[in-house]
C-alpha cells in the first residue's frame, strides 16, 4: 500500500528538509549561577559589557547590551557549592568588540571602574583580554585582527596549533592608540608578534582562581 500525499504535505516536507539543514545562528545567552553574589555579578557585567538589566527578580537578573532580549543572566541559588579549583567544564566565554580601538576604549572605561584583565593575550587572530568576574568565572573581551573571515580562518589554520598566544601590555597599547598610532599599525604588530606560547601565558590561564572571601 502506498501513502497518498497531499500537495500541502509535500510542500511541508520540502520546508522541513530545508529547515533541517539550518544551523544555530548565534550563541543566545550565558546564564551563570551564584550562591550569594547576584547583585555583584549583575553590576560587574553591567560595567564590563555596558549592559542594562531587563528583568530583575529576587533571585535572577537578566541583562542585555544589544538587540538580544537577554544576553547574560544570573541565577542565585542558596545551595550552590564553593567553586572547586580546577574543576572541569566551561573555561571562559568571550564577547567581541567591533574594533581594536573599541576594545581598548572599553579597557580604559572598565579599568576606571576597578575592573582589570588578569591576562591580556594576543591570539594573533584576535586581540584579547581575560577577566575574572566576582565569582571567578572567566570572561574574555576580544577584537578581531582580521576584517575578513576567510583571511582569519587561513591565519588560524596556518599558525602553530600548540600556541595559545603571547602577552602584551594593554596600558602601552592604549597609550599608543591615544597618541595617534593607527589601529592598523597595532593590528599588524599583534599579528607579527604572535608566536609560541610563553610560560607566563600558560601560568595565567592554568592558574586556579582563589575566592578573595576564602579565609583558609
Ligand atoms: Fe578565548
């Protein structure tokens, strides 16, 4: 016995076949869980990302900084455990600034609010800064060193895969940008100074976070 197909069902089958080839379009949001730092974390991400709260509950705060209804959220649960040093799982998440100048302007702004990166890393393909939020989650701000996705991909595929980057001095780069050195000049220097990972980078990225509140 053959199944009879209506024209509507045939059209729906085509739409479903096309839809099944679609991939996710973006990362929608990051939700963090905390034991008792709900407001502290919300304040931190408000400054770091220039985000604003869009929904504030007694134990949850959602923030956005762009056209997404919520990009970052914080859930507070009283039964959340102490962070284990070197626990497996998410290492960090990253947000892209529209340009290298925008990255350093943000650096200057958040620094004035007391937020400084623990690891400024030149990844070659990106200029990056890594921060610890008040709960020890790692968050990266980055700017692409390539305008063109294909050129960026070729760079990533061509460099030493064992290198995760080299350190740079963000204060020095900021000062140079502010003195009039072109963004393109800074980017070229970032690309050409990318090389084997140094010991300091490995130490910084593998170091366990210590909660400043811990007394032991
Ligand atoms: Fe990263």
